[in-house]
């Protein structure tokens, strides 16, 4: 079971994540969109969307720093374990609360605003459920292990396991010894990455680079002077 969860499942998720995006871009390029619902409602969207996106950005950067950068590197740069732990817990908790709050507003908006709810697909509902579960488990692990509990240094277990996957030398024993909440958070993240290519989350991997080089779009008023129409071809009023 340990090998299945912490060796097989990560490689299955990564494979589906990569090949799924290639397939989606090749065969569903016009579906590569957020399917924006701003035209239906904008008041709640103006509050929930920035709160969620800025929060999730900080959370993502924190995960990159905690999982990708080895503990020895931060210590070599003069960052003590106490300082790293304090900054990670404080920023992680604030960003997590902002992300959860923003997501709650977006889900509330999607459920209570009629046109937005009508435009919500089953795919969207599954994506929101898995995303909310992953974020909630991550926030719970941070709060319960480091604030309520006595603290847990995931850079001795979760981080080496994460990097070992990309070294093609996965060590399932590292995750087997991690607390249950960290294990559940990792598993829910694997599920999220597996369904990612087939949801609206693909827009997070898109950058509007073409906007930098495309020509300007010229708009002209309908009221501008137009050449006189020939007799019999006057525009109807």
C-alpha cells in the first residue's frame, strides 16, 4: 500500500497531468478557457477572485520554497530553522485563510446566483470540491501541526519524498512516517493534478504572450461621418 500511494500514484498523476495538457491543447484548444461568468455577476467576483488568486499565489510560492529548496540550502544562506518555521507558519496561515475565504465567496456566488449556477457544469463542481478539499487539508495540517500542536518539520520527510520522485528514486518510507493530515493533503493534491488538464484550471498555465506582439484593434464610432449612400441604398432607421 505504501508503494502504491507514494510511488505509483505520483507517477500516474504526473503522467496524466503532462499528457492530459498535451491532449487538451491539441484537441480542445478552443475549450482552453476559464469560461468567465463576469457578465452574469461582478460584485461578489470582485471580492472573491482577487482574494483567492493572491492567496493561492502565496500558497504556491510557499510550496515551491518548502518542497523544492532543500533545508541545507536555506541554512547555508543564514536562515535559521526557527526563522524559516515562523515565517512559513505566519505567511502560510494568512495566505491559507485568504484562499479559503476567497474560494468560499466564489462557491457561494456560483451556488446562489442563478445564471452563474446554470453555467456551472459537473466538471466544475468536481473541480471545486477537490480544490476546496486540498486547500482545507493543507491549512488544517499547517494550523494543527504547527500552531495547536508542538510543530512538525515537513522538510525532513515530505520535501525529500517530493524531490525523490523527480530523481526517479522515490522513497515511500518518508511519507509513511508523516502525520495523517500531511498524507491526506498530498493524496488530495495528486487527485487535483490528475483532473487538472480536464478542467478550467488549465488557464493557470496560460500566459497572454501573443498580446505583446498582436496589432492594435481599431474601433470606430457608428456616428462618424459616412459617405453619402447612393439613391435607393440608404440605411434603414
